[in-house]
């Protein structure tokens, strides 16, 4: 089992935004989803989220955010991740924002987020 301190911030499956004052040069979106969090080194792998319409039903009219996950070709992992503008960065530069994974599926490609900022 993993012992989690209530005083520590964990980035597993979270939506994040750059902290105020941090450079956003090279960023392709305001919001990113954490696809990998290394708690030991405090490094993140982030995929940008893009506005893809609005929700219907219970969340009627709210903006729908999705990751633009590309089909994998024969390229190596680094090239593949770079083609989707995935960032490799440190936790200290990012704040977690309140959001809900609406679709509740295992695939980042099919998930939609309602970001409450």
C-alpha cells in the first residue's frame, strides 16, 4: 500500500495550469492533464487539453475539454509524445485545478473534462 501524507499534493490524474509568474512559452494550451506523475522526482508528463464543444445533459452548456491523442505510428515514444506537444516538467511549476472527468473511461483519448475555473 502507498502511504499518502495529507499535507502533500499528489498529481495523479489531475488537470493542471501553470503557476502565476511561470513562463508559458511553448505551451499549446492553458490546461494540461497529468499522464504521468513521478512522486519520487516530482516530475510530470502533461498532455494539453483543448476546448472541444460544450456538454449536453447535466452539464449543459459547460465547456468540454479533451486531449488530442494521435494514433501511434512507427515512431519512437519520444517522437510520438512530442507530436502531441506533451510536456516534461517539474511539479513546482504547476497548480492543480478543480475538474471532473465526465466520461469516466480508462482512455485519455476518450475522456472529457469539466474544468471549474
